[in-house]
C-alpha cells in the first residue's frame, strides 16, 4: 500500500457539492469526503491548460465575428456607393453628374519624343562565341 501523505501531493482534490469549507492540508492523511474525486496533478494541469486554450479560442472567435461584421457593413456601404455612382453616370439630368469638358479653341497635339538610337559594339571574341555555340 502506498503512503497517503505523498499521494495527496500528487493529486488535486476536487469536491462536488460540499457545503463544508475546504480544510488546510494536514500532515496526516486527510479524510476524503464521499462526494470528492482525486485527480492526478498532471492531468489536472493539462485540463486547466485546455480550459485556458478554449477561453482564448472563444476570445479570438469573438474578435473574428466583430471584424466580419465590420467588413459586411463596409461591403454594403461600398455597394450602395457604387450603385449611386452608376446612377449618376447614367442620368445626365442630375446636377451632380459628371461635368462635360468643353474643348479648347486649339487642340493640344503632343509631339512624339525624338527617337534615340544607340549601338552596342561587342568585342570580337564575344561575337565569335555567339556564332559558334558549344
């Protein structure tokens, strides 16, 4: 049989529905109430870690939902804006429509830039390499 004093250090006591306050650990083996369960410490710590991960995942999910709601709102706003702009372009009687540009008396003619010519002279040995590939 194992020593109950060392066993309590390796286990975490979980009490369910106990009305008595938790007692301070004693040097001798504590009495275990009938509605308590002994859980190994490594499993208890792993469980607490998993609960922490679940909590963090819940927070991330809430933030993602908030970002999604903002994106949907922005999407609706932009769709309405595009619809209004298209309507303005199609309806010329509207005063906010795209203004007509009056032509100037002389049309602006762009002169093309002068062509620049340049030559590359390769050394003779480079020209030979190009003619006779290996």
